[in-house]
């Protein structure tokens, strides 16, 4: 499983999900919830009170993060450089807010100066962007956007679906106001939960709303009455998935965030070295803008997108993803996320890809990818396997 | 576990959820999705094209069922006789529609004639009600509301969270336009999915909207592109929970809906006979208005609500629920739902309740509850155990 999520999942997480179901107010379960929240704060690197997993997919995390601050007539800026950052804009528009898109070509990062220009003289309530745009593999540096948000007096809302627990992120230090993610990516839990964290400043903005949040299900204040000290019943959460997330978070903290970030970095460096040695072109040209978790490569000239991915899956049991939206049929996306980011996966993928492409007439020096990847690991060869299995 | 959900879960469902995660477009998984849809149609007794489990709790099912038909300025009638039917009104109000509540005291059903009167001369787009109001245990007969909806030209939207697969329900025959439920109730799967089904008439109403559905996540048309033939990616569903729901649905169909309804009926009859013999008063006076799945009883005079429930859980490992909202502290709710609706549970509960109440000074003839329940089962004694375990 080398798609940009879901990832392979540690057997400990499967075992945790097999625990018997109990009621949503059961003391043992509420203790598990409280522990999951403490662990989530550690992984987000935050002290935010409102930190909990929303009972929805990552897209539900977008919706919660956008409909809580925005009211009809508000103005928002959204940095759009792919399908998922576009989704922030699409969802923001459904609140009746005026949304301005600040765009960059797919495969590149948005320029914070374009955000400044777009917001000049306007009363911008939020700036939304994807830390990692999983549809292209582009990483967005956050500091400049934080500055721009400060200058405009706006909240900074960041999609970390493809980056949390795989790429350096420090919510408090980077002063992100609302940060959301998904359980089945860098955390390597099962899909169905969207961890979210909300700064006290964003809490104030939400509290100062004149109208009700348009979604009852995604109303962060109401849901926090359940996840907070009161444990007021809001809705029944997906208990099984919370068992699994709790265990997945423990695994992340046991490995250590820094070690985990470094593992992701090394494995992607090796993958890139291998692909380049095979003459395969990466979609993201600027190395500083490459997500360590998701790598997009162009489908080489003359190669068949669907056929190649089909053979990888059917003959070699390796799933990779195709392009989304305008990149459909043009790129392949390889996820080295969480439990899937492993040295043996990188090497096996390069070996098999060479074989499948050669059968379609692709020419590259034999074993070029494998050799380059091995060289990339070099003396650090042991580190990327330093993961509890 | 004798709360009104989650219920006990068949080991087959736990085993299904332990299956390895695959991608959301994996052919094997999409086959599981398609099968789950076929089984859901069977359990809802419908041929509706749009029939699938929403990636959210039952409350997300309410939101999806309400925000899709309603636009700002529309008029809606909601029958409110408890916390969950009230929630339909609360969520409908967030669409900007004008919502009129047709109320009945907690513990009784709403009168369809009150709905007719409230809608007279108005252009009502939808009538919402709970088939079973799980906060009180009241069952609402549907035929009269269907007639009222026809007279008013309105859609009929029905909450079957507490009734699906436990109490007779036939979506097509009863002509329900949008019907939603939850996975952890009569279906006895894990919580986190809200099965929904939408009639072609409701589909037309939704298609004729002038504005976009305010929720992206709960937009039924977009989600159906993924659950429909196209399999267009919308969001990543909670794959583990869908494995479990698929297996839980198979168990329901193996038992047979009629047999399952009868099992729920017999077990509740025995519970009621036992409680009445112990001198405990039921909240719902009219036998025709009692849900077979959830039974509410008044906390007997002089007995302590929290203490009694605490002792049941800690000493006897039996979880029952307290009252919600205005009934908090005043009633106990016992769920005999899905896999939890079993003869031995009824007998054990009556036996243990007698013991715990006696310790608080409650006086009733010894074993009265147990004897009455046994008598209620009578010659049908074998039927309620006819469940594959």
C-alpha cells in the first residue's frame, strides 16, 4: 500500500480496534478519549484546549475548520494549488463568505506575497492553505503565511492531512489557528477520524459569531462539550476508530516525532534518487517544495497510466495512486506515509516499477533506480527501519 | 450492554473489522461497498438508487437528510416529542428554513392532525419525525403522517435510528422520502455510519434546488458519485466500519427481518411484564406507542438514579442509560437492540435490578419480575434465542 493514504497499519492498531465496544459515556472509554487528546496535543505540538478527533474523514475536518469561523458576508483568502486546497475554497464558499482564491500552478507552492496583494485593503477573516497538497506532493512553507495573516489580521487555517506525523509541524510555535488532519495518513490509523486543534484566538473568533454555525454536526463548541470536561453527550463517536487512533498515537510518540520526520525524509530521498536515476521526471521541481510523504512523478512518455498501475496492483500487490483532477492520467503519486514509509518498500517499488515499465518498452540502465536508492541511504542505512513492527 | 446503542456486537462483525485496510478505490473494497448497498436496500425494504451509509454518526444522518432538501426560506414541519426529534428541528433551523415544531409531551406520540393544522395554507417542503424516539421509547405510527404529507405536498423524512432492523419498517411500501438510521443500533455494527435512503421523488426535489447544499460533506448527490456506478472519489470512507456493517447486514438478512422483528417484540413483552410485576411504571402509557427496542421506565420513588445505574455497571457489568434533557434523573432507558435483544439478558436484568433496588429499600414480591417474564415467553420460549451467535 503505497498510496497517499490509507497506509499500512501496525498490527497493534488492528488489535486495539478489536476491543469490545462500550457505551460512549463509559468511564473506561472516556479515559481512552482523554488519553487520545493528550497524545494528539503532543503530535500537533500544541497546548490548545480544543484538540480532538472529529467523527468524519479529513474532508469533514476541512468543513469543521471553515464553517466555524466563517459567517455570511465574511471575506476569506484560500491558497489553491491542487484538488485539496481547492476543496477548502469550495467549502468556504458554501458558508456565504466571499472567497478569493490565490492560485499557483499544480506542482508549485503559492507565493505569500500574492496573498498579501489579494488581501490588501480588505477585512480578511481567514487565510486557508494546505501544508501539504496531497494531489501534487507540494509542501507549503508556513512562516510567510503566518506573517501575511498577522498583517491582515486574519486567522491561519492549515490542512495537515498529508503532513501530520510525517513532516515537521509545530502548531503552537508556528502559530496555526485551526489545524486539521486525518487519521489514515501519517498517523497510520484507520480512516474515519479528522484530528483538529483550535487556538484560543480562533476560539474567541468563533465565540464572537453573530449567527449560529451552519452545521450542527461540525459545530466545534458543541462537540467540545463532549470531548471537554463536561462529557455532555453530543453524538455517538466511532468508538472502534478511536481505540485504533489511540494506539496509533502511542506508536507515534514511542518512535518520537523527530525520528519519524527523519525516517520519512530519508526514505523519500532514496525514492527520489532512484526515480531520477531511472530518468523519471518529478512533478515538483523545487526540492524545498517536496512533501516527504507524497511524491508525484510524471507518467513517462509512451507509458500507459492505468495499465501500469493495474499491473503493479495485480501482479505485485503494490497500490499507488493516479493523478486527480487536471493531473488525471498524467502523474503517479507514491505515498511513503507513516507505517508505509520503509526502506524495503522503497527498494521493492523501484525494482518492480523498472520491470513493469521495461515490459512496455521503457529504456533505462538496469538496476539504476535500486543502486541510486541504496547509495542515498548510505551510512544511514539502518535509520529508516527503526520502526516497531 | 443494555443501553439504546451501541449494542453488543456479533464476533463475526469484530472479525470483519479486523480485515486489512485497502485503498478506497480498491476493486475488492468497492465490491464490498456494492454488496453493503444491496443488503441495506433489503433491510430498508426499498429499491431506492441512493441508499448507502454516510460516513458519520446518526446525527450526521439527520444533517444530511435535512440540509439536502431544505433551502433558505423553505418551510418545514418537525414533530418534536423528545431529544432526537428536537434535533431534526434544530438542524433544520440552521438551513435558514422556517421551521414549525409540532409538539407532544415526552412519552407520547405526535398527532398527525396537529401536523395538518400546522401546515394548513402553507407551502411545506418537508415533514420530519422520529419513527422511534430513543430518548423516551415512543414509537410513531407512520401511515397518518404519510397522508398528511401527501395532503400538504411535502416530503416525509423519518429518523429510524432506533427502529431499523428491530421494528417493522418498509420504506417503499410506507413511502418514506428520506430515511436515515445508525449502524450501532438495531443493525448491531460499530458506531460511525449513518445508513440513508432517498426516494426518487426526494431526489427530484434536491435536484431542483436553486442554491447549493450548504454542507459539502453531507451533499448527497456528490457522495453518490462515489457510492454510485462512477466511483468518483469524494472522501475516504471509514473502511473498517464498512467491513463491519457489511457483515452485520449479512447477519440481519440471514436471521430474516420478520424473525428479527418478532424476536425484539417478544423480548420487550417479557421485559415489560417483568417490570410491571415489580411495580415499576413505564414512561410510555399507550402499548401501541412503545418501541420494541427501547423501554423507558420511571425511576421508582426514593431510588437514586446515578447510584442504581452505577451499581448495575460496576457490580453486574450491565449498562443501561439515564434520561436525556428534561427526563434527566427521572427515567431509565433499557435497550434491547439487535444482538442485545436476548431472552437471557431480559431475565438477568430483571433479577439484578430487583437485587439493586431492594438494597435501597424498594419493596416488591420476591422474583416477581422474573416469574412474569418467564410467563410472558410461555410456549414461544425458544424463539427469542433463535439468533446465530
